[in-house]
């Protein structure tokens, strides 16, 4: 979808540059501005979606997280050091 929006933006630019009438120029500029805005948001959304983690943890991941919280840290000082 984002590539189609980018193609729409390029088409709007070409239409605006080759326009001979004000109507074509207006249409080209509208396509250019709206397509550019939509393209930026589509590419940003795709990048965010690629970098984000899953929202839900599986049962095994929850169990591993609970086990890691219960086990004492290896480098932590103990209370009987006095």
C-alpha cells in the first residue's frame, strides 16, 4: 500500500509539472500533497510495526519471567555479611 501511495505522489508531481491548465495543476498539487503526507505516515507505520514487539506474552514467557524475578541475583550482597 505504501508503494502505491508513493507512486501516487510521483504521479501527482509529474501531473503538476506537465499541467497546461489550472485544473490539472490543482489536481496534480492535491495528489502530490496528499500522497506525500500519506506516504510518510505509511512508511513510518511500517517501520514502527517492524521494530515493535508483540503485545502479548505466551504462557512460557510469563513463567520464565516469574522464575527470573524469584531467583536471587548473582552479584547481590547477602544479609549475613555482618
